[in-house]
């Protein structure tokens, strides 16, 4: 059953989708004291994440999906196809969030897939291939330090034992949290090898909105480099210690941050983006020169060689800055993924659907990491982006895509899945 006359005019129920996003967004909700905005804080495998997972799994059951949970806590909801022995077409994303999230990052891809299932149920339609709607563990990496963790384990990039052993800042491991929350599933992590994977996601940036486009056909994901930087100086009295006697780790961290921006502004590394998201001085007292600093370095680049050069040149610069101030340096690799291109044929299906739905669209590269970049290793994969308001701001409670924008994405997902599920 392709997107033929029987399905051509099929559309999702946008009010139902938006209500689901709203209901899930109330789990882990908090009010930002500065702006009064309501954000979402559901770091992976916290109680809030577990509550969000169970809410979505209840909806999956209500929609008749057969649920499996694997040994890294990935959750798959399966809808039988007419030729049920064929590999499924999968969609999904993540429901864990950064600590200052909005309601759409990841959730639109999961609940958009669920809305597709609900729409097909309402219409009494069964696709040729089975469909799977999934959500994956620790996509954000904000708690355990490695992004797209669940998808990376499911597709063989990270070993299960290595993933289970990862710990958060409090020393709590992924394995322990999976057990504590009840999400240490018994399905093997490589149980699913889909025919194709399509992920609907908010763009999380300003490009589509500024061009007045309704959709993005995502061509791939840029390279990501996450490192932890430990700077070790010497704690000392802020008042009695002459400037020339200091080994100020806090000063070096600031100098490194400024140098990171200089690398971006230099133009020598293409479209390099650099962020020092964590800067933790110790002891963190007003009258003590920081003896040490734990910082994180997030580098992004669409070109692998420019990313690698930026990593190498930053390491050299940090050594120089630290040595000049009597501070020692230790690096720890957190995550590293190269740029990943998406499948051209799936992109073509998405573009064709968008054209038929009269939705303006253009190719766009993903600035953020996504589960799709892992699934691209084992299945033909692409993504659909929808724009957001306020320059598409994300990882911020102000994140907002309208009901109409979400509907554009979910309708495109619906017809893309129908086309792929009908493939021989
Ligand atoms: O960091 C990222 O790009 C994604 O939000 N995990
Ligand atoms: Mn996301
Ligand atoms: Mn995110």
C-alpha cells in the first residue's frame, strides 16, 4: 500500500499529537525562575525519565504495539505488517532531555511516530512491512557523558558492558540505573535491523525559519568531539598570594575558552563550533584561587579533517597556556563521532512526500547529534526537520514548534513511512 488514493489524503490528528507532547512535557517539568518559562528536566534514567518512558509505553500499548525493551533500555513498539516476516520500517528518537529542555527535542520524533500508528489504526490500514516506533537511552549524553548511547550500543559502535559501566557525576552507573528504574530489558541489543529508519526532529536552529521553509530534508549529521579537560593548579589565598606566585586553574580555563572561540573565528577550521558547557572550579570559594577546574570541550564540524585539526591545535594551545601558568593538563575522551551522511534514496522519498504535501523544503545538515546517525550504520536512514519559533532555540525552555509545524513533520513522516513500508 503506497501513498495511493486510499492513503493520499490521510493526515495525522495534530491536536492529538500536540496534546501528547504537552502531557509528556509535564513530566519532569520545572519553572525557570528567571523567565517563568516551564521547561523540562528529564536526564536519562532518572525517575522523571522513567515516568516519561512509562507514559509513552502506556500509549504504545493502547495503540496495540508489541513492546520490547533491550539490555540498554531502548524501547521498541512494533505494529505487525501484512508481510510480517519482512524487516520493519522504524521511526523514533529519544525522550530523555538535557536539564533545561523544551517539550519537543526528541519527543516529537517518538510521539510523531505514535501518531502515525494511531492514524493508521483509525483508518484501519495495515502496511506491507511491520512498523516500529522506538525511543533510545541517553541520546543527550548530558548525564553519563556519551551521547546517542542506546543507539550506539544497538548498532554496535559501543559495547554493552562499556555502556553499563559509564557513571554520572555522582558515580552512579548506567547499569545500576537501568536496574533501579526497571529498564534493564531482556531483549538482545542487536534484535532490530530495520529495512529503513526515519527520524522526525525539531531543527533546533534558525535556518528553516529564516528561509521561511516548512521542512528540512536532512542530508547528514556533523562531526562531534566531546572531551573532559582537567586543569590542576594550586589552591591559595586570594588576598595574600601575589600574582606571580599563582597557578590559577580558573584563569587557564578562561584562556582556553577564549582560545576555542578564536579557533572558530579564525576561519581556518571551516564551520567549527566550540562550546565549554561545563566549567567547575574547585573549591569554588570566593577567596580561594581555584586549585583545579573540570571543564568540557564540545567541538562540532561538518568536515572530519577540520575537526581533527581543531582537536590537535586546541590540545597544543592548552599545553602552552597551562605551562605559562604552572598548571597541568589531563584530557579524557567522552564521545567522538565523524560526520555521517544520510541515505540519498530515503531523502528522495521525504522530498517527494513534502512536494506532494505542498510543504516547502530544502536539504539541511544536522547541527545536533541524533540517534539517526547511529542507525545509519545498519539501515538506510534519513531525518525530517521542522522549524521552531524564536530562531529555533533548543536546549532551552523557550523551545517551541507550533501545532502546525509539528503536523507538517508528522504528516511527512506518515507518508514517508507508508512509502518505505510498501517497498519489496
Ligand atoms: O548534543 C547533541 O547534539 C544532542 O542534543 N545530543
Ligand atoms: Mn534530540
Ligand atoms: Mn538535544
